[in-house]
C-alpha cells in the first residue's frame, strides 16, 4: 500500500498547500480520502494515475475544502465511486447530497464525476478494508477513517478521546492540527499538542499532522508542540509519501 499526501491544508489552498486529499494506492485500485483541491494533482501529475483502473473516494464530510476537488474527477476514464456518509452526517441520501455538490448548474451532470455510494458502516472497497467512526466534535460532524488497520485519518475534529481506540496501533496516524500549542478552546479543531497526546496513547508508530491552518503558526511550532508528547511527529506537506 502506497500512501502520499496530495493536500495537507485546511480551509483554503495556499501557494504551499492544497486542501485535504490523501492518496492510497494498491495495484490498480486508488483510494482517495477526501477530495479537496489536492485532488487536482491527479490531473496535473498524470503519473499518479498510471495503471489505475478503479477510483474509490471516501469523503470525511461535505465542507467545501474537502469536496472542491471533485471537479478534478470529471471526465477521468476509469471507474469512479464516491463514498459519502450522507445519512450519517446529514440525514439525507447520498444521491441527493451528490446532486447538490456536483449537479447542474455547477456541473454538466453527476455522471461526469462518478457514482455516489452510501457509506454507513465498515466495508471493503476493492482491496481496501475501510473502517469508520463518527466524530461529533465538528460543525455538522465528520467521520474518522482507518484503512487496512494501518492508516488512520482523523481530520476536522476537536480533541476526541474516542479516536485513541479507533487509531490503536496504526502504523500512521494522519491527524488534523489546526493550531500550534498544547491545547485549544476551538470546539471544532485540534491543537498539535493534543494530536501528539492522542498518538502516544493510541500507540501508533508515526504521527503526521494535516489540515494545517493557512493563517496559523509555522510548521516548526506545530512540530514542537506535537513532539513534546510524541517524538515520532512531523508536519505533513503536499507530496510527502508516508507509506
């Protein structure tokens, strides 16, 4: 399994970071965790799709910085399924949410982007075993995702102790870190120190901070805050291969 970061920023893209998108590859199958503006790299770097026959997209939620890159999927000549926790988070069927996101007049039609699928529980997507849990500590709620028990992805959430067990013994934890410092009173986002404590308690091998605030402190401050609790911490950057 190959894992690389296509977008490590939160809220809006910058010259340094696109918004949330994680590339997970196994043979001819590609799994994207979120489809922020980082998904445009599938177009601007065609080598990422060489040999890919099937694309599975799992959305953590529906805020624009996590779905804007769906535009990049339009017209790709491969199978595309968009897995959406629509009933879990919005109480609506996936088809209706998908239509709102990529239907006319903003797109020529949903078929150009992919086929919406309802994501309500753990399931196999091609060769990938995907586990999920609802994260209640963000406006509208989000889902945490674990792939093959080895990669845990927890973004857009305040510090959530329930994610300790969810991420238990993962090789890589990708955890949002919107703020530097040891803690934050932000009800929907995590500080780097909190992410470090969670990684230590979960017993993961490595912590990579993602969903970086484009207006926040520098990477060095984020890394130092996390490493104060978990030495194997680093700040994610676009293009980084983590597995």
